[in-house]
C-alpha cells in the first residue's frame, strides 16, 4: 500500500536517517521512541507535509486518502463542528453521523472552543474519518488527556479500526499500553540520525512493555 524509501536528509544536523519499510492494508502500527527523536517528523514525511522529503521517498501516497489527527485539534474555531466536517466533503447528514460515531451526537452546532480537550480531539477524529481514509495518522492522540478520557478515546479508535479492517494506522505514542491496545505492529525509532531500530508484528500484547524496556536500555537492532 505504502513504501518508505527515506534515504536521510540534512539540516544543521540530520533528523531522519535511512528508513526503508512498507505499510500494508490493515497494519495498525504504533511508533515509539525517545522524545524529540523524529517521530512527528516521520509522520509529516508520510503525510507529504514536509517539503524537504522528496515525493519519491514515499511511494504510493498519491493513491491513498490520508486522515491526520494532529496533536492540536486544528478545527476552525469560528465554524461549528458540522461546518468543519462539511469543509472536508461530508454532507450535513454524514457530519451528524460521524459525530455520533465519536460520541458527539447533538454537538454539531457547537463551536470547538465550547468543547473540552477530549471532545475537541474526538471532533477532529470525526473530521479525519470524513475523508474515508485508507491510512489514519495519529500524533500522540492521548497526550494531555486524563486517564478516563484517554481510555475512552483508545476504545473508540480501536472500535473504528475493527469496523474497517482494510484501514491502516500509524500512531505516534510514548505509552507501551497504547501499542498493546491498538497495534498489531510496532516501530521503534532511535539513533542520530533516527532509524527504525525495530519493526515487527505484535504477537503477544502483554510482552510489549518488556520489549520496549529492552529497546530503550540497549538500542537493540531490529529483526
């Protein structure tokens, strides 16, 4: 579905090194690594938002519909939730249905600033779903949420992925628990410049925390 052939690049210091990997339909990937290592940079490269990464480094992107849930909700504050969704192609009826799917039935006429952070993030997720994505990119979607709101959002995203088995996901997170709940595949980014030190299926979710502990301590190379 998607192939990355990122051969590195240079700023004052390189951020991304060589990243050669494929994403298949139905892959649910959690991308972990130290803070500041380049996880969001890699996500932006995949989305086509980083102009320093050549188009040829991300093969297949032009044929995909991509939904991107940023760390900030990025909803237009002067437009209602329904209006925000209609801007990306949803009809009025579809907008109401999408908001209902994310637990915001009846909130279509609200402005983003009238919502809690957790509700705004769910509204932004509804906007992602409005494009009917083949690939869902999530950049630390549970950051700054209290444990209850974070847990509800994890269950919501897991349910959406279960209902759309052909949809793929790449989720940046720092929490092994997120990978255990959401992912069937784990990426670990580390090094200077940053490379994928681990890329493998998650066969036993209960073992993710222990694996990450080893990767963080030793920089263990991937399989």
